[in-house]
C-alpha cells in the first residue's frame, strides 16, 4: 500500500521562513533588540579567571538571521515570562521541557501550551522556584488553575488554528483590527487586508484619511488604526 503524503500548503511553509528582522520582532514584543539576540544566542560574560557563555533561552538561530513567524510568537511569550520575573535559566528549562512534552520545536506557539502549559510549569518542581510559580500560575476561588492575568492577556492577543498561534492582534485599543497573519501579506501588519505600510506611505505623501479610505475601499477608522499602529511601532512607510 502506497502511503499518501499530505499536501503542504504555501502558508504552512511561511511559518518557518525567516521574515522578521530582530529589531522589528523586538518592537512588537516590547523589548530591546539586544535582548532578543541574547535570548536566542546567549552571550559571553567575564567570570574569573576567564570568560564563559550564558546559554540562550530559546536557541536555534544564528546571529544576524531574521525570525520566522513561530519564532516571533515565541519571543512575544518569552517577553511576557520575563516581565513576570521568570529567570532565564528557568525559562530555558521550561522551553526544553515543553519542547519534549509537546513534541514541538516551537512549544510556546502551540495552542496546547496556551491551554495546558501551566501543568508543565507546575511539574517542573526541581527547576522552577516556588515564587516564580506563584507569579505565573494562579488558582481561583473555585479551585480552577490557569495562567496569571498578564500571561493570559498575552495569549488572548493570538488567534489559534491548526494547533498554533496564527494571527496576532497586538495593536491594543488604538488599533484592534490591525493584525499579523503569516497567511496574509507574508505576515506584515494589515488592516482589512491592506498593508499598514501602504497606508503609512500615503500618509507620509500627504494624502488625507478620506482619500486613503477611498483608494483601498475601507472605512476611515481603519486608516486611523493603521496610522496609530505605524506610529506606535515606528514602521517605515513604503
């Protein structure tokens, strides 16, 4: 019997294609670009009597390379972990453990990590300090266990399909309809399918909002959202 190979869709390949510059990924995640590089490559530190390398928290990239969609999602999740006080050593152990348990190279981008990742956290008894657990995982008054609010809010920014984070709404209240989706415009930010950079370019050229809305066949409010998003993340108009 001949095995039937599942057809790989073009958008599936885009999940792994280097697309986002480190500086761009850092801006979306709300951290410094050097921080992202450190997370991915580690760094040299001076320790008497010599120098040693601090291991990366989310390894796998060579310096100077762009990030894929799945790596971008992982950077966003790692940024939230760090804001909540998770040490890098613990973060690295968590990523390694989740990689094994979820059988995924990018476990933080998996829907299973959003829904059940806290069980992995609780199972890392020998690695994760109790203080960090208390920050990341909470139990409500009904005895239900889940992510703490800051981390849950990060996961709520993502739409999941095919078991992975596939759309990222990171514009907040000022740009709720702007999204990154690797299946649309190669993962660049869009609003109603229109690239944000295209709208920003026309703004820079002196067009008013009504003209831009008519040009692209969208509501004026989406032009405003695109402008807010471009300003917030300092996107270069094309």
